[in-house]
C-alpha cells in the first residue's frame, strides 16, 4: 500500500488560487490519523488543513471558518491486515456566504 499526500506549501498555493467548488485530494491511504503518528509530514499536512478550515473559539472548541468542506471517501478495498480500506481525504473550497 502506497501512501500519497501533498505538502503544506502545495495546500497553501491551492487554497490561495482555488475558486468555490474546486477540489484537491490531499491524502490517500489507510488511515490519516494513524499515518500522522508514523509520518511527521502527514501530521504537518493535517495540521495545515485544520488551520485552514477551523479556528479555536474562546472556550477552546474548534469553530468552522466556512473555508473548506472536508470529505473522506473509500477508494479501495481493505489491504491485508487492515480493518477498513483505502481512503482519499479531500478538501473542497467553499464559496463566500455573504
């Protein structure tokens, strides 16, 4: 199983240029949370996605900035020894809500 992901600079460039409805697959693998523990670059990417999509409220909870819609979809069967399958993590640029 090959893990693929973009780097944080590519995510930033995409976000700055993207129009409402544009889509980017930022990670493909068996489990983003698990791979974050194993691969520091994936953890950095996950943090960058969350910083783009959310902010901390005064009470410490995450608040949606309405910038990205985050989607996960299954794109492949379970690899040997895996309980779930292969997933693609996708960000969709949201439009202005003004």
